[in-house]
């Protein structure tokens, strides 16, 4: 019969420090809040290249969201 000794487990260490507390993340609220404002869509004019305001404004918000997400990503990635 072989005897095996159990090795004691290491003491629990402190939890890692959160690294997601960065002020750049607040900028991500802009693409969420701005499209939720109905007063931006409440008009048909101006028509841009034959496209009503609602549609080209949605496309503008997509471009704005991608740009803001790119800025936040580049500012918060680890180096």
C-alpha cells in the first residue's frame, strides 16, 4: 500500500483588481442615447439625395457608433 501525502492548498489570494473602470467607457453611452431621442426623427425635411431624414440619420448613427467604438477600443486596450 502506498501512502500519498496531500499537499496543502495555497491560501486564497486577493481578487484581481478590476481593469474595466475607465472613463473612456462613458463615451459608449452616446451611440445608445442619441438614437433614442424622437425629436431627431420627427421631421421629413431635409431630404438628402432623395432619402428622407429618418433613413439617412440612421446611417449616420451607424457611422458615429463605429467611430466612437473604435476610439474607445484604442484608448482602453492594454499595451
